[in-house]
C-alpha cells in the first residue's frame, strides 16, 4: 500500500463508526495512524520531561559554578594577603597582650588604691571615702568599681581626674557628682565619683 492508497483508505473511514471499546475492529490504516499519533505524543512528552530535567540540572550546575567562583576568588585573595594577615594578627596579639598587662590582678588592686590615693593627695584633695564595691562579671572581663568621695577646690578636682586618667592601669571614671560645701567662706567642693578598673576574666577561656 502506497501513500496515496493509504490516504484514500483514511478518507473512506467514518469516524462515527469507530468503536473506542473495540480497537481491534478498526481499519488497518486507522490503527497505523493511531499508533503513529500515540508514539509521537509519547516521544514529545518524554522529550519535554527530559529537557526540563536537563534544564533544572543546568541551572543547578550554573549556581554551583557561581558559588565556586566566589569561593575561589575569596580564597585567592586571602592567599595573596596571607603574609599581611599574619602580620596584622601578630600586631593584634601584641596589642591585646599590652592591654591585658594594664588590667590589674587581684593582688595588684591594693597597689592601685594606693596610686589613686597618692594622686588625690598630690592634687590637694581630702578623701572622705575610698571603698571597693562588689565586682561585676562580664563575658571577657570583670569590673572592679571603687566609690570615691573627696573634698577640694575645682582646680584640685580637675587635677585629680587628669591624674587618674594618666595612671598606667586602665581606670575609667563614672557618675560624677560635685556640690558645694555648706560654707560661705570656703570654695571647697565635694565630689562623689565612681572609678572602675578591670581585670581579665580567665574563666571565659574555658567556656
């Protein structure tokens, strides 16, 4: 059967006479055409599904490629600047060690109190109170508050504050309160101030 005969056979077929429940009774040309259509449909569907899977895989590989490029660029930059990073780390460690040396240990606190007292007396102040307050534990350090109450004129108080700031150990000053002494003939002032020094929290290394 050639193509012309095949087409003529299809033209003679009445679609209304075809019984979908009895495919075996269909004319041979119709069966052939139906098989071709079914095969084409399956081929088209399979091809589309395959392409979709390939497209997803391609996008995933492209995303991975971009991530790898960024990682490579970052690591290449780090490798190129490794010596600079090491030098910077050594500098940070040196600075950190220098700061730690400025934090008093428990045994150095009395000496620090003596330094504060000496600074105050050298500034012309009269101390009413120098009292250690309870420690305040932070993550990497421990605060050691010192309540100070002293009497002197404005210049003496300013000299004392400047002297404390110049101590070799780290001391910060907080909660200033200055008021005049109840005396008409005196220029003396009473200053209440909270000084804080610090020591390293060794336990933070073991957490």
